[in-house]
C-alpha cells in the first residue's frame, strides 16, 4: 500500500500513493481498511523523517482504533508513536519511553509475543542510547528467548543484533 516505496528510498512517492488511496476511496475506506492505510501512512512518515505528520496520523489511528474496537493494534500504535517522538527535531525521550512501556505492557497482557518483542527492542534501544545497557539487556534477553523459530526474520535479527551490541561492553 505504498510503504514499499518508502523502504526503497522513494518516500514521497509512497506517501503520495497512500494519500491517493485514502482520498480516492474515502467513502469505502472505512474500518480496518482505513486503519491499515493510515498505519502505512504513519510508518511512511517515520521512514522519511516527518515525525510531526506521522504523529497527527497516529492520533487519528488511536481514535479510529478506539471507535472500531481494534484494541489489538494498540501496542503497535504506542510503539509507532514512541518511534515518531524520537524522530522529532527535539526528541521527546521521556514520552517515547512512556509509549514503549505502554506498548510492552499491552503486548504482555495480550500475550502477543511478537508485539512484545517489538516494544522491548524499541525500549532497549532507547535505554542503550541513554547508557542503560544492562537494563536494556535485562529487558530484551528474556523476550528474545521466548522464540524458538523464525530467527531469520527481520524482527528477531534486529533483536539479536541489539543484544550482541549490549554485551560488547
């Protein structure tokens, strides 16, 4: 839905495509379809380093998810919001940490292990940047250890790489 363009370095093209889908299908893009399109748009803004636009979209996503009862997306939205907060000109690390912790708590409560890995990886990376290496390792290692397969996926590769970075010093 356009995010491929942002990953390939054509961010503005991807954003334009997603906006076109949202505009041209405004009447039919409701519920989950709209949520998916807006999620792709917010992630595209993250990739092209336009956090303020991304944060506006995330606010709309929270409203839609609440309205549609899509609470299974809440952890991912908090994580995305945290990532966007860190991309601002003046990063809001305190609020980002709160978002990551909220994402982690929600994922844990829902027993959503992959979402928990995502949130733990983001929070561990933030703590690493703040010099809290041991806290970061202690958070991420047990979450990573739950997985018994899928180690060739990007999510688990990223977590493993971060764990290795945290043990180097």
